[in-house]
C-alpha cells in the first residue's frame, strides 16, 4: 500500500490507515482488481441493541457480492476470523439482495502466522481471506527473503 503516501512513522493508527485508503480510494480499488464499487466506511450494523462497525464495504459487480474488509494494525488473531464471520453472517442474512452471491471477507493485517490463519479460517461457511499489508515497498534484502520463502513453499508442495 505504498500508494497511500503515509509518512514513515514507527506506528500508524487504524483511523490513519482507513483515512489514507479513503483519500486514495481509486488507487486502492484498482489494486484490488476489476468490478469493485465503494459502499461504506465504518458501516454500522446492529443487532440485540449492540452496534458493530465494519471498516470498509464494497460491492464487486463481477463476483456479484459484497466484500467486507477489516483492517488490523497488529498480527492476525483467531478472534479476527470470528469477528469477520459475524459480519459475513449478518450481511448474508440482512444485506444480500436476490441474485447476489454470499459476501466475502478480507482481513488485512500487519502480520500473519500461516498455521493460525489456516486453523482459524478452515471450515468457516463463508470465504474469509487474510493477507498482510505493507505501507511501503520492501528493501532489497526483505524482497529476496520473501522470494526465497515463496520458492520454498512452492518446492515443498511439489
């Protein structure tokens, strides 16, 4: 997400990250791919007199479904997948229109443990994706490390 143009800081708040995405919405949508339409920021959903907020809500015309995005400043936690599952179940029951496919959830976080992601999201009735975001491009050493890790994953599976 280097296109956000955030100043180099030790930490960012979730609201700073959300505001930067909104400020650069066109570029953000193009990064995600074709067919995305912006619907809401901090979408409030309410049930049992309790309010919850979904960070970003999009509709994808190609997939014909809502895409809910939850931004996390820290590492992915198993509770993040449970939170997203609540949002997806609510959306499926209350916000999906006739002809729509079930909603998809994306959790963008600062880091993730692959095994934790696997165990936290496998078997969920909805599609939940977890990915690590970067505020800036990796330096040469980090890029080489990432490429080596990905190569090892490919060769371990083959």
